[in-house]
């Protein structure tokens, strides 16, 4: 049995691999100027997990040196050169491998899973997409809580503190909605329709 509190602590580790996945995923949609890529990464990351230039641009450099990205100068209005970043064939294959083989933290942490989910449609095989979704559903079906009494997860009804109870109620509602969506997608014959 995994504890949610451990899940969130684990998610803070190895965030560079998630950042790399997000960079590869956005570039799989098409080449982007560095600034536009930064805006998209920031929008997906949200306010709680700001991505600094000190993280983003070194990640782009690592991926470029590994042959996964191509970076070229482009005409710009500013005095400083602008760069367009694109995915190489090796980068596309690396992205697909990262999606197919999402690790346990990518499946268990909600923010990391959203990074996987945002680009899952790049996997061409619906069976591979659904395998990732089944792993997430199996994880969500495990009993878990933010609070425990011994090894027993506490439910909202067990908690007197209104704020802790609120945390559990919100988490339960979110988890229920996600499990319903996952079951609906997995019950369909293919990938979810665009716009679903």
C-alpha cells in the first residue's frame, strides 16, 4: 500500500525527466521558438511548479546534445538571436519510449501523470495508450489517504479537523472523477475522441 504523502514527496524528485518529457511532447506538435516553448511549458506546469529559465534552457541543451532536439537560429526583431527548436527522429522515438514506459512516479503523482496524459495521443497504438491508463486506474483504485492510524488509511468521516477533512473530501471527489473518466475511455473501442 502506498501513502499519498509519500507520493507527493517522491514527485519532487527527478523533475528534470518530467521537464524533458514536456519539452519533447510540445515539440512533437511542431517546431517552436524557445520563448513560445517556455510559455507552453509554464502553462502546463502551472503556478505551483514554476519552471525557471535556469531549468528549461539547460534541459533544452541536454536534449540537443543528446541528438533529440535540433536548435537553429531564426530571424527576429530583437538584437539577440532567436532560436527555433524542433524534434529530431531520435527525439520522437525517445518521447514514445518515455510515454510507453512511464515510471511509477509518472503514474502515481498527479502532476507528473498530467504531463504524460498531455502527450499520450502521440503514441500511435491505442493499446499502448490504454496500458498507461490502466496503470493509472490500478494505482487510483488502491486505498490511500493523506492521514493514517497505524497502517489504516483514515477517511474523511474519521477526521475531526475540518481542514484535513476538506482535503480528503476534495481528493476523493477528484479521484472519483478521474476514475470515471479512465473507465469510460478504457471501455471504448479506441482512444478518446478529440474534444472529449
